[in-house]
C-alpha cells in the first residue's frame, strides 16, 4: 500500500525554461523546490542550472552554454 505521506514529484521540484545566449531554449529544467522561493526567490535556480550545465558539458566534452535568462515553466 502506498504511503499517504509521500510527496508528489510536482512539489519536490520547480520547473524552469532556460534561454541561452546562442538562442537555444530548454524547457522544464528541474530545480529542487527547497532551493527556491525563500528570500532570494528564484535567483538560486540560475546557479543550480549552471552547475547542471557544467556537469553535462564535462560529460559531453562540449563547453557549457551561457544562460541568458530563466523563468518558471508555465502550466498549459
């Protein structure tokens, strides 16, 4: 039987759309919900996504992309 206290995946992460300086757009990048929404608002999300991008760049052997802007993903 499933536990009633288990959080849904929607509440564990906040989704962001990322626009890079080269014009590329990536949607629904996941950031832990506990990292955003405090006094700094969504500002910590950019640093978290940049760290994710650095890890991806190391694994792929490509230079990391420079983020132009981020915003929360909208629900349709």
